[in-house]
């Protein structure tokens, strides 16, 4: 009977391949791939918008063609989103954050072609491996997924944050502080259980919480663009460029690190199968795994190690195959994109569950083949254009910055499509640039924000259902133990080396500018916890626990950096910082600190000017004026080039965001004044 079942499975897979290879279905699959690649290039759009665009067109298609086009789009977004991440340090989607850490330094060394090539090939193999995992897991996945409860999901979320926080050099407490800050930001808004408004004040924008998108672009994109404006040069200062050599070298890197690709591909598929674990979590966990498992990675990662590009890219593309497992088998979507796909599946008359694994097994395998073929097509197209993409990094900053900044502004506006998105982008842009300059890790902030809601929900359910017994579950104990080991490993090493002497203050306290952020996080933690104490238990338990943890680690970490042995270790500086700093390092060249701050102020001044003009005349006209003004004032570019470039940017924004996505732009001052004049001033 078992052999007959296997035979039926392989026969269904073969029939599905023949079905999907029909010319018409391949054509629609290719259309989906092109849409997905375009979406990945533009920061702020994301897979949700892509599904929303394509789903209406699938209602009149046959189901297999519809699923092929939708999955073709979803499978390759994480292939092309590496292009802005590697070339400019701007994540195309939340799933390409970790790629920035090594991809951008490679671009600055003139190795953009190599980094892009490695990313594409790792994405291809990762995607194929994810499809293979989906293929073999269809009959056996049910017991595994059903055995995971909320306590295990809570422990897994904590372990994910601990893994990233632990990669902050010899100061993992900074990572914990940043992660707790991100979790607290994620808790802003209306508590779903009690209806309590948490830290919203009288600001209506905060009632639904702060959207991820403007925070993501503020923390990661604006600081890189600001540093580019400070340097006032091309992203890559290397003049010699050989795109063919770079592409070949990148491919060799992937084949050389084939075992890393397989490990991260399997990790991505596994995490994709767990509901709630998004791509922005998967890439950091894969990156952390690579650091811990690859030889010499702790010294070279985040400085331009190609393995730091390969690991997250392999995991992210494999995640799409894994995400289909709970969606198809149980009707439990692993992400918002999968939820939209689930709706499309049901619209076409298919019910997720046992039928998809038995009677409709051939349809299920057409989805597997769609993901595999889409990855091949997507990677092939990107490979063909790698050399041209890499050359963009050598353009003058006055040509690159206006376009990228305009798209970032428009992309951030997709968070909730209100003025608050722009303010959040500015606030977190300044915070992100400050953290980068003072060598505080930014990744834990985003990871905490993404996982914050899940952690609070799982915590409430676990406590209500299991009380304290949830801590004794075997899976929970293992994951929490690994999280504690990851966090306290540097501290334990110091204790083993120095014994109790590590607890003895040494000399006078020594502070640096980097320590100013301790004061900021401490004040934020105290303020938020103090405000939460009067809330109902269900609303305050999460903020008090997380805020208290943040305050505790801030005080302890500040004590050790002020009094610790490393504070007086060398005559050249108050402190030695060793180990991996999991973030990009700012490069100021020969500029003084004062010049750096002044140029940064100019950059954010452009942002404020954009905001003021946007409030007056609207976003699209402002984008046209902004491009011309920036190119003329910053680089003295020719008027003809400025005007032509401005028109091209406006057409791009208008076609994609206004006509295609139909973004409801915010009301402007002049727009509000016109009706007022018509109503209050009589016609002559």
C-alpha cells in the first residue's frame, strides 16, 4: 500500500509538470515573474500589493494558470529585492535587510557584480530547495505542524531575537535593549484584548499601531542614503569594473559554499512553515546561523563577506515553498501574502485540507512546479541584467539619491497612507543614523518590532492556558536555554577568565558619546512602563515585562561599559570593542565630526523641505521639484539633465503608484483652499 501511495504521488507530480509546461500557463507564469521582479526593485510595495494587483485578473482564468501566475510573482520578489539592498543599502522588502550588511560593503569595494551574482544563484538554489521540501513534506507535515503550540512559538520568537541580539559584538546587552525597544514600539496602539489605548495620547494615527514599512525604511534606508550624501561620491569609488568576472566569481562562491546554501535553504523552508515567522525574521536567523557555523565569519561578516549575502538569500527564497505547507495542508496561512493566496485558492473552489493532499494532489504539485520554474526564470533574468545593475553603483550621488529618496518617501507612505507615515520615517531615520554612527545594532529593533505582537499574544495565551507550567515543556526549555546561552556567552567567557573580579568596579567611570543612547533608552523605558502601570492586567503585562527587561539590561550594560576592565584597557581609547558588530559601519573618510553632523543635517533638511512642499502642493509635484532642486544645488548638474530626470521620476511614480495601485494621496493645503475659495468668495 505504501508503494502504491508513493507511485500515486510521483504520477501526480509528473502529470502536474506536464500541465504547467503548457505554453499558455508558462506565459502567465512569466508575467507573474516579471511583476514580482518589478515589485522587488521598488522599496515599499511588497508582496501584499503584488497579490492585490494580480488576484482580480485571475478570477476568469482556470485555477492552475491563476495559481501559476500568483506564485510566479511571490517566488521572485525576494530575488530582485536584493538589487537595491546590495547597490544602495535600501532593502527592497523587509526580507532583504540582512543582505545589506555584506552586500553594500562589497559594492563599495567594486564587487557589486559578484554580490548580485551570488545572491541570484543562492536565491535560485534556495527556492528550488524550498520547492523540494514542499514536495517531500506534503504527506508527512501534519503531525509536525500540529505539535507546535503557543509556548513553543513564544520560545522560538524569543530565541530568534536572542540570536540577533547576541551578534552585537561583546556587548549583546545592547542588542537586547534595541530588541526590547522594537517590541515596545510594536505594542503602541489599541490592545486587541482589552481595548486599551497604549501610548497613543490624542494622536489618532497611533490607534492602529505604527506601520512596519516607514520604520523599516527609516532605520535602514535613510541612514545609508544619508551616509552617501555625506561622502558625496558614488556608492562605489572603484573605477575598474568587470561585470563578467564578477558574475562568474559570484557563481563560484555559491558552488563553493553549497552546504551553506542547503542548510539555510532548509532553515528557510522550516521557518516558512511556521505561521507568523515572516521573511524579515527568516533572513536574520539564517544570517545568525551562518555567523555561528561558518569558519572565520565572526571577523569578516558585515564587512563584505559573500557568505553573508548567500545565507539570507537562500533562506528567503526557500521560505516561499515552506509557507505553502500550512496554507495548503490546513488552511493556516503563514503570512499575509499567503492569506491572500488562500483566498484565491478558495475562490477557485478548492478547500485547503486533506483534499489538497489526496483528490487534488495534482493541483498541489502544479504549485510546487510553479515555484521551481519561477525561481529559474527570475534568476535567469536577473543574471542577464547583473552587469547593467552593477554599473548603477558607479553613478554620481546626485543622480542616484534623488530617485531613491523619492521612491523611499513614496514607499514609506504605503504604511497606512497618512501623514503619520512621513513623520515616522523622519523620526526613525534620525534614530537609525544615530545608532549606526554610534555603533548600536539596528537589526534587533526591526526584529523586535516584527515579533513584538506575536510575543505578547503567545505570552498571554501561554500564561492563561498553562500558567507557569508552559516553562516546563521540553521544546520551550531547549529554546529558552539556547537563547540564554547565546545572550550570555560573552559574559560567561569574561567570568571564566577573570572570576569574581569582573564584578568589581575598576577606576573612575568612563563615558563616550556612544553611551548617550543608554540614557535615551533608559528614559524611554521608564516613561513607557510608568504609563503602563495603570492599565488592565491584559494590557500591561507585556509592556511591563518587556519594558522592565529593557530598563534592567540598560542599567547593567551601562555599569559594565563605564566601570569595566575594557574601559581603561588601552592608552588610545577608553574601551576596546572586539567581536562582530552586526551592522554596517559608517565611513566618513577625512571629514571631521562637525562636518559629518553638518552634512547629515543638510540631508535631513532636504527631507523637511520635501515634507513642507508635499503639505503645500502634493507629493507628485514635490517629487518633480525635489529632483531638480537637489541635482542643481548639490551637484550643479545641467538643466537639461535635471528636467529630463525629473520628468522620468514623476512618470514612474505616477504610473506605478497613482494609476496602477491607486494610492489615495494626502490632502494638501492648496487642495483644501480651492473649495474654500469657491464657497466663500462670490464669482465676479
